[in-house]
C-alpha cells in the first residue's frame, strides 16, 4: 500500500486510493478533506503520473497555494510540481483563454475588469436605456452576473423577457458586453463563459486540455455554478477520472450562482461513480455535532450523513436569551473579558458569528469600551480599494500596451485635461487605424480633430508612461509606485475625494502600500505575474496585517472554512436566521445550512444567543426564537439566566419557548 495513505481513516483511504473513474467524496465539516485530497494527489503522482497531467481546482488562490505547499512537503523536493495546475476556476480559465484568445476574437494580453470598472461601464450603458439611467450600477451588475452564471446571453435573455424592465436590462447587458469587448477586457463571469465556449466550439483546444488533464480533483464542489460544472465535466470527459469533494450541507452561496444540485446529482450524472461518506469529525465535540446534526437533518434535499467525533461529548451547547441586543453584547463581551483574564484564553480563541454584518455594531462598541482587540472578518479587501486599483492600473499600463481597460481607468485620474470627448476621439482614431488607445495616446499629434490643449495633455501623459517604462527595466522598478504617485500628484486625487485629513492620510498610506506589494511580488517573478495575480485575487487580500490575538467578529458566510475553540452565534431569531425574505424566496433550507455551518465552526464550546426585543430602525420590536433553535433536542441545550430580565419576564420567556416546543 502506498505510504501516502498512512494516517488516513478507512473512508479517507478509500477516496485517496480509488484513482480510476468518478468519485464523490461527501466530506462533512471538519472531516479532514484537505488531508485526504493531498493524499490522493500524492498517491496519483507516486504511481507514476506526471504532475502536469493533474488538475486541482479550489475556490481561492490561497487554498490553491496551500495545497501545492503541502504537496511539496508530502512528496519531497525531488518531485517538480511546477507543471501541475492547482488553481481557482478563474485562474484556470485565464490559462485556457490566453492560449487561444484569437479564436475568441481577443488579444492574448486581454485585461480583467475590476468591480469599479464594471460599474463605470454599466453606468454609461444605462444612460441611454429607458428606465435604467437612475438605477444603481451594482444592482444591474448583480442581475447581469446572475444571468451569466447560468450561461444566459443578452440575446437569450431578451427573447425570454416578460416585461419592459427585462428588455431594458437586456439592452444594458448588451451594451456592457460590447464595451468590454472594445476594451479587450473580460469580467470574472466572462472568463468562465468564454472558456466553456472555446472548449465546446474549438476542437483543438478541447482535445489539448482533455488530453492533458488525466486526473481532475475539484474541492468545495457544492459551491460550483452551472457553468463551472459544465466546464469541469467537459475537461474530464476523455479520462473520466474526476474526483469531487464537498458537502451539500454547507452549500450557502446560491446568491452568487452556486447550484447545490451539482453535488446532489453527481452520482446520477457520472454512471458508476463511487460515493464515499467522510463523517468522522476531527474538530468538534459530540454535543456540538449532535446539535448541528439535529438542525441540518430537517433538510430533505441532502445526502444523509451524521457527523461524529472521538473527542468526547464535551460541555452542553448553551442558549442565552437576552432582553435586547445591548444586553446580548454586554453579556458576551464581559464573559470573553473574564475568561481572557482568569482562564488563560487568548482573544483569538473567541469568535462571535452573526447572520449579517450589521449585527456586529453593538459588539464592536462593547469591545471598544472594554479595550479588547477585535477584528471584523469579511470587510473591504485591500485590493478592492479605489486607490489600490488606480495604482495597479498605472502599473498595468506600464507593463502592457494593450491594456485599454486599465488605461481608460486612469487616463484622467487625477484630472489632466483628457476628458470624455477626448477619450472618444482617441478611441475612434484607434478603431480606424486597427490599433489600441495607447497607440492613439502616443500619436495624439497626428490626430487632427483633437484640440491643441487635448493634444498636449495626451502627449504629456504619454511622455510620463514612456519614462515609467524605462524605469521598469532598471533596478529602480522597486520604487516605481512612489515615482508614479509623485509624477501624477495622486495626492490631489485623494484630496478631491476625502475632506477628512485623517482619511486622506490613511488612503495615501494604502496607495503607497501597493509599492511594497509590488516589491514582494517581484521577489518571486515579474511585474506581469504580480499584476495577473493581483487582478485575479484582489477579493481575497486583507487591508492590513490583523492582530493575531484579537476576538473575531464574523458573518456566517465569511466563517466557512474557519474554526475557533469558543463560538458565540448571536441573533438566532426569526427574521434574522432564517432571514425575513427566505420564506418568500424559498431559501429556508439554505438558511438552515447557514446555521449548520456556523455551529460546526466551534471546536470546544458553542453558545447560541437571541434577544426578546431588538431595536429595528430605532424602535423596540418583539422577537421570536428562530425555528431552528426548536429543532435542537432540548436535552442538548443548557439555558442560562438572561441578563436584563426580571423574574416574571424570565418565566414568560421560558413559557413561550416551551409552548412552541409543544407545538412541534
């Protein structure tokens, strides 16, 4: 037996050694799926398959990087993994498209639109469409992204439109796509759509990638969209050695296109697929798992599995019932403070998990009051800041003459006299001469219909770009960001956007931080590689180094994949979880999965809390306990005295709970 199977339990070993044919590994929370995936890939390589014939798809660049690092440690330095692709779907699609971009009508050096660029294009497109000019670009972009995730083009959507609004949205969708194409730019959804289109319609590309990927492993398969499922199924069609790993009980991203039916129906789609249940949990105690199993067991559309642990029963799951959210925050924060002070815990041992980010406010205020360091996980990414995207666009313009998307983003940022009309004229000249806008900028003196002042502004900017490109070829590239910021007087842009001196200072510090990111990135590669990574992974970057000892405040969606010794789940009430719209939208099952995910983040202690009253728009509102609380066997719950309630109120609370239980 392969040495790579040592240390696996029988079910994990079955996944790791079944190499031929389709495999569905149903890996419950905390069941060691990553360890199992590493062992499977190591076993494949150990049996003589070149790493270049293996594709491992994850959902974050961080996870892909960690997978390769762990593989290196498992296999040893003698195995070269440089040709193995371990990446996100989007990174994989970039490689697929770049190889045959011309077939799709794109240049090889296409750019990838960031969120602010998408909104800008949508805003311009909507100006000329009836009923859309005053709509928020993020709302329209959200609707278009949903259509794209289902593989619906603007023509298809227009044909099935049922009212004037949908026809208008189809028109915005069309104009948006046309604008992206003119810029030689794709958005994240396009990467998937165009890759699938290429593989379906261009047999040389399809045969190349199918021949290459003899073994395919897809992690977090419950989070795949329709297009992602079609893409990976097409790639696996020749060899059929596809192993998908995931947990339908943790499918919580339908709002961004995830289709739980992909994992529910995998064994029907792939005839003869081996289905393996990983149910031994290495994270949590049995009382936590029993409570979580009881909740998720009420969903009917799922693979039936029951998590268990050899860690013992542990303490009971607690249920706190508070007068309002202020008492809830005070009680929990004071308990955390006491345990850090008296019981040798660190702040990072505690997580307060909530259904919506707005619910962290009272906890933040209380933690500030008690001077306890905390971190809100899931806030704005470093690479999503406007100033960061601006500086990255400057770098991309220096690095890639064909990146019209980045050029258009910063061509007049800060303002330098190149307005929209000038940009339109540059674009017209570029189209007429079959070139890019960068070339038009450099040849502005040849464009007779540009005003003299506009010509000078264009030529001045072109001269700066030329100088930066010269710097990029020298060791001074280390200070290129600082040079660009000084040359364009980016401070002026910050001063224009923000009135608060402290905010201006913080934003400029963020802009300069891109320089440090570039320096670090170029230690392991070129500026081109750094920029590609930044474009693909900006959503995952943190704004700054976080306090490792801080209490974590986190939404359930952001908590997936994390674990903490002690977890508090606050606001377990009707209208919060399940969300008030879930009944109407038919998403109660997903709300139940959300609570299940939150509960299974806890390793040793789990506390659920809910309020009797909650301020809603400044007014107290009576709250009912979440129906999911009533699905937990009461012998597993330890109710503790509530803070802020007198004895009569406590009796009323417990009586109402017992009455609801009696109705079940």
